[in-house]
């Protein structure tokens, strides 16, 4: 594996502003969101609004990803995604969510999730996950992907490739009438073929007018994930696979989650709506 030195926190830039005419999620300026009490099955109107939000999130992520190269800072990636969402009338969902200070998450190398964009400079051989969520029309669209920075070692490249494949396999397993745990079963069985760890404490989630509705989508075969999948349900699948343990530590910032053994990790995510025959991806550019 790459011999890169471990990540350390960088310096945060000032909070980016959002035009006043852009609708804010209800949690902005509050310590926590109001708990969601609505249904997990959404109306066609809500799903259509989520297609719009998902498309903006996917395009914002793609715009930021164009800049990924050795020497760019994660803060610069945040700036590009932030400006794209605002220019298209969307609010960056992470900005102000439970106090998160930036408009996307940038998780580098051993960071499992929730890395905060800052002055950190991407290096040749790094891998970096961009996690972008857009809020528009009263709903959220959430996606992420892991990208290669310059010349990446084979072990890391395969981890990224196989993590993407695990998401694709999980999406194909979604069918009305099946239990949610089919998703984790598919991911875990595939990951085990390569000796990868599957992160258990951070999961996919229900999403709609709420960023996180309370519905949990484990990425391992959980005996407790017995909720039956129904047409119209909207949720994310976002497997996090590691080269070592699934256990983690958290930085003092209260957000950045790193593998306990500091080995590399990759993640991919889409927001989905369940159809009569499977699942439709709502986060396509």
C-alpha cells in the first residue's frame, strides 16, 4: 500500500455564504434537526423533486471532482461544489447540519467519512471521497464517490473499484418485498471475497424532506434490518469498505472518522427510490 503519511487536521476557511433567496433546511441555525415523523414511502411529487435535488448534487460533485489533482486543497473542492449548488438554487445540505461547517465532506485515505474540507493539500497517490448533498424544492439528494489523486497504488485502486462494484450489486438487490438486510448481505459477502472490512457504525439512511429520516440501511448482514422494502421508499446506500478493520476513531472535531488501524477506506453512495421492479437512482448527473 502507499507509504503516505497520515492525515492531520488543516486550517478552516471562513464559512461560505448562501444567497438569501435560497431556501434553507429547517435545521440550519439549530443544534439538531427536528425528528422526522413522516412516511418512508414518498409521493410521486416528492420523488420528482428529489430527482431535481439528486441531479444537482451529482453535478456539483462532478464539478468539484474535475479539480482533483495533486496540489489542490480540499477547501477548493468545497468552494466549487458550494458555488455550483448555490448557482442552481440549491442549499448545500451539510452546511450547518448539526454544526458541520462546510458544504461537502472530503474524506482522504484513512478517513472513513465526514472529513471537513480545509487547507489540506491532496498528494500524488491519495484517494479522496467527495460527499455532496443538495437541498432544493424541500427535499435532499445525497451522493458520494471516491476518486484517485494522480498515480495511486494498485491495492488502493482495487479497493476503490470494488467499493463501487459493491454499491452497484447492492442496488441491483433492491426489490419490493425483500427485507432491508438483503442490501448489507450482498455488500458484506462481496467484500469478504477480498478480505475487506465493512464499516458497521455508519450506514445508509432514509432521505426525503429530511436529510436523515430515521430509516437505517446497514452495509453488513444485520439481523435487525427486517424492514420490508416497499415501492416509493427513498433511501441511500453508501458502503464503506476498508483494507483492514471496520473499527474507527474520531478526531477532536467531532466529525472526522478514521480507521482505527489507519488503513485506507473507500465509499460510494447513491440516493434511490424503490420501483415496482427494483430501484431507480435519483443521483445521476
